[in-house]
C-alpha cells in the first residue's frame, strides 16, 4: 500500500539525517585517534554493547525485534525473548541505532556512543490502525470501494492535508488503514457509479467521514500510538450524469482531462479522452459545480492548458475547452557583492562587475538560488512549480496558472536572499497573484553576501538535534535552519543581518509549525534572541526543547 511507501520514505529521510550527523562526527575520529596514539599509545576502545528494545507505551520487552547499527560499524541482531540484544567488538564512537518490528513505527533512529557496562534502551512506538465498513443506507456492503486517507502534516512550517495512503473494501465492505502515526486524519470514499441494466444511472459521490461532501466540512479522526479507531460509512445513492465535450487546439499525446470540485480537488472520475479528435466523456458526475481542466504533461517548455467551469443538473454535451499556452514567468537574479572597495569595472567568470558605491553588482548565468511557487490554497506540494533554466541558463517558473502563490527562494551559496519582488510587490511577505489574463511582471531576486553568523551552545543535550532561527518583526526574511552535535556546539549557514529568535530541538523540525507564531509560543521560554550585524558573528546559549518521547 502507498501508506507503507510514505512511512518508509519518511524513515529513510530520518536515517539519512542521522548518517550525515555520524559522518560529520567521524571526520574527527581519525585525527583524535592519531593524537591519542601519539601522546599515550592508547586506541579508541572496542567494547561489548548490550541493550533492550521495549514498547514506548507499556515498557514491555519486544522479542524478535531487528536491531541495526549504521556508521563506522554495520551490524544486525535480533532481540531474545526478553527483548535483549548484544553486539561484540564495537568501536566506542557515535553510531546510529534503530530497531524494527511489524506493528511498530520505524521512527526510532538514534545516534548513541556506546560505552562498556552501559545498557542501551531502544523504544519502539506502536503504530495505529483505522478500520471501517462501507455500506449503502439500507445496510448492503459495497465491495471494491476506493478509500483515501489524508494526514495532517507540516510542510514549509504550515499544517496542511497530505495524501497518506489508500485502500479498497473487501467483499464485506470492510477496509484497513494500518501503520499510522499519531495525528489527525481525514478519510474519504468514492466516487463510483452503481447502475443496473434498464435503471436510471445512480452513484455515490465522494464522501468524507462521517458524512460530509468535502474536506472543509469533514470531521478529522484523531488517533494516538497503538490505538485502533473505527470509521464506518453509510452511503446514499444519488442520480449521476454524463458530461461530454471537445478540447480545441493543438492536440498531442500528453494531454489529460480532469474534473475538479469547487475547492479545486480532483473528484477522481476518470475521463475517456480521444487525443486525435479532442472528444472527451466523463460518466458518473453528481449534481454540482465543477471545473473541467486540460493539462499537457509533456516536459516541453511550451506546455498547454485549458479549463471551463460547468454546473451539472443533467447530462451535458457540446462543452468546448480551448487550449492556450501555460504562463511562463522569468526570474531575474542579481548578486550584490558588498566590498570595502572595488575597481570601477572587473571581468569575472560569468558576467561583469559594475561598481555602484560599495556594491559590486554581478549578472551571473548561475543564479545561485532555488525558487518555487506554491499555490496558497494547495495541500501538499504536488502543484508547486520550480524555477527551471532554459538552454541559455535563464530561469523561468513554467506551467503556471491563474491564482495566488507563495514564492519561496533559497540561496545555494554564501549569500542570502535580500529581496524578491514582482511589479513592486514584496513576494517575501505578500503572495504572487496571477490574474485570469495571465499578465505578470518578471520576478526579481537580489542576493547579497554581507552575511552574518551565529555560534553558540545548546545545554542539556544527549545527542545531536536541529536549530531554527526565526526573524523577529521582519517579514522580508525566511527562517534559517542549522544543527548541533552531541557536544552542543551550533552550526548555521550564513544568515541575513537582522534580529532572530533561535530554538534548539532534540529532533528534526519536520513537524514544527515554525510559520505559525501561535504554535511557537509554547517554546518561547527556551528560545534566545540575537541581533546580527553585517559581516559579524552573534552568540547564543540555548536550552534544548524536547519534542520527542
């Protein structure tokens, strides 16, 4: 199931973060070893590491759990009947320990330095389960009904609904959604048709638990570690209709037709589409207002799109959807190198430096920034547009449609994003709005290198963790991310000058709503404020914020 794929992807990401931390730590091991050998002749000790795997909720031992070590040593072992494991001849250096067992989440990767005589405890969190049944309002089970699960995840510091998996009902109308993490979930079923020979066409529209027509009016299901929740559906058949029409324009094999509801969500009804004639047919459409949308999925720069809004109260034909090119927005990037002095004009590898006071301004073919546009009303990142270069190295946001977008720009060198504008609008604090006419001014990005630095210490740490610096009272800068090691020393990339609130978390920031000031309030007592001047270094001392069990 796709749920398992989603969970494995997240666990793989967490493991990669741990391995990076270990790799950085191990860079210093040979040097330390050499220094120790030269001074005393001693070696990094090899030890016997012992430990136990337990259920995080009950404390009970977990037998036959697979325990793995990554890093300088790579080992595997199974726990015995009392949950114990043993690894012989290990280096006493930072290593990644993690355990697995069906019925438990794979979210326990931990960087540990094993020591002789000290027992290691690995805690596994039991996964949650949603079960249910889909039936008609007269109690008849519905087989092969499509179930979709949406989970509330944090993306770019904001909570939003993201597709987490799907399932189908069996012959008794029952379904299972296993291996779930704690949180809020939306469950939907449908749409599908139910037409008997000689009878009026009927069907079941998309229904969200418990009996809502869309996600905005749905009731989320809240689950915790190890819980099982039952969610049953009782569906009422409604008349459904057929919608037919023609796509007009330059047709090609990459075109596809979708039907979306008033909130912009794909209804999930398949469209029969003839890419030679442009004719399409969608069956099983309930009453309501919809948008028919045609998109080209070709990687070509000159992709096409088209859409039309319809209100369905009966079967319709003769609908025409004209095609037109998608909107392409140029992105102009300028780097400002701040110097004490600079020559009037100087050749560089890519472009020319033109002196303006203290600012040497370079036009670079390499933009030095990653930029993307995320629809403000979009859940998930599937509709985000990334800046792409053409053959001349110019950057464009392609395949854009009318709407409102958040513009996210991330520098990839020792620069920070000083400003992002389009037509005089500050896109670091305001959305980019594209009208139905498709007219939009180029996006101008200015990068500067008069960066500042943060150094500091995190108190109360037992392992590595994550840092985040939130600009205070400044809506023209994005949050900055860093990390700290087992020694508590902080690392941040170059930052924009300004005032920041800095937080230290005992785990990653993937689930922290850092774009929501109210969500950060509970952590403010352990934050530290620092003001950074251009080309200067600020210092902070932080207390670790524990957000994991």
